[in-house]
């Protein structure tokens, strides 16, 4: 395999490294134009995936139907690189294999300097065992990841075994999202709990602060208003103090509380009121000093003239003699006449009011 980027020193001994092989499924069966498009897309994906790695910690090599990336920065960096590649693969149908093993530099007369070793060979075999869009790793890589970061080894779960063409069995481990989801779920839960605790503590503190604060002073009382409607007029006294004549005085503002209102209009008796005015309360006093009309003087009845005494008593008039009055003869009873149709018609009109 020829190095496409950095290379190791040819005199260096074999080095243990992580190898990530990205193989495009059925790449050799596709038309040449399609192969060129997929190759360009894979190059762009590799450029994105290796960007977080330092230049001296990665080696990019051509591999059958894909690319092999040697990561010298530890198994964790190789796991992150493989996950980034899987996330952005889209329609490339990548088969990803990850291995951990020895690699060493070698010189090819045709291709020039490159890398060889069992680490690369097993990585290519694992990529053949992976299904499109899947990620598989070897037992050697899992043990290296466990030795480097025991917490992250839970991201790899058992995925069965694979027997290659040389009848060698490879124990496979696939990317298991459940531990990551559980970890993220715990982070979200504890983060939500912490935010809720902060909000609740702020609420409790606010309530306590409000409870400890003295109550605000009551608002100052507003003066009351008394409207005057006095006829024909009079002098208005409030608590013995003259406030003016009404009319023209129509309104008086006084402080809330008990007061004595007196209206004087000579020669009439004064109007005196005891009242209590509330804050901003309005009330109206209506009074009329109209004097009652004097009663008319009664005139003595004139004495009736006495009748003069008659000189002589009148003689009693003689009673008229009773005369016999003949009794009236009874009228003969007339027989009722037979009614005609006209009589019935007139009777009917009278009954109905016509």
C-alpha cells in the first residue's frame, strides 16, 4: 500500500497503530464515471474525517476499493475518526473496519515507500466483513481501547465472528449506541435536574426575600370632595371656619375624617350636618332655604239678619177636600205580531252592534 500523505521512517521497527479502512461497497462493479464520482466523494469525506488529527499522527493509504488510514494517536482517536466517517457517509455505502496491530514501512519498486503489516491486512479483512453503512472492530482493537480508555470500551458490543479466505476466525465488535445514549441521557437528566434546582432555589429565595421585606406603607389618603347645591344661597362653614358663600362656591375639598358642615342663610335657621368623609370620597349637599308662605288672615263671617217677628200668626190653611179619582182602565193586551225576515235581520244587526 503506497502512502498518500505522511510516511514512516523506513529504518523504524514495526509500530503498533490503529488502522481504519473505509471501503466502498461493490466499487469495482460500478461504471468508470460512477467510480470517479464516488472516489472524489470519498476523498472529501477523508479530508473532513482526519481534520482533527495532527499531521504527524496520521497516514492515509490507498486500499482495495477505498482508503486505509493509520492513526498513531491512540485507539480513541481512531474510534472518533471511524464514527465521523460513518456519520457523513450519506450514499457512499461505506464498509468500515477498525483493527489494532503492527505496521511498518516498506519500499516498493513500483509504488515507492509505503506501509505493510498485519494491522493493515486485518483491517482490510474487517472491512470486507462489514455490511454497507456498518462499523466493525477486531478483538485486538477492543483490548487496546480498553487499556487506553476503559470507559469508552462500552461503545463496542459483540457482533459475532467472521472467517476469512485463509480460514482465520475474527471476533467482531460493532458500534453500540446504547452506552452513549445512556451517558447522554444521564447528562441531560442531571443537567435538567440542576437547572430545575437552580430555578427552585431562586424561587424559594425570592419568596423568602418577599416574606422578610417590610410591607409597603399605605398610600397617603386623598382629600374628599363635597359638592354644594344651596338655594338661594348661604355661607358655608367647615368645622367652624368660613369657606365661602354658595353660590358661587360649588366644591369644597376636605381631609378624610369627621367634620361639621354648617350653612347659614339669615333669617332662616342654619343647616348643620355631622358627617365622615372617606379618602377620595365624593358627596353632594342639596338644601333650599325657601321660607314658607304666610297663612292668609281669616275674615269673620257676616251675621245673618234675624227675621222680623210676624205681628200676627197666620191662620192655618184649610185642608183641601178629598176628591175621588177614577181608576185608569187597563189597556187591552195586544197580541204579538208575527216577525218577518226583515225584523230578524234588524235584530241580528243590533246584536252585533251594527
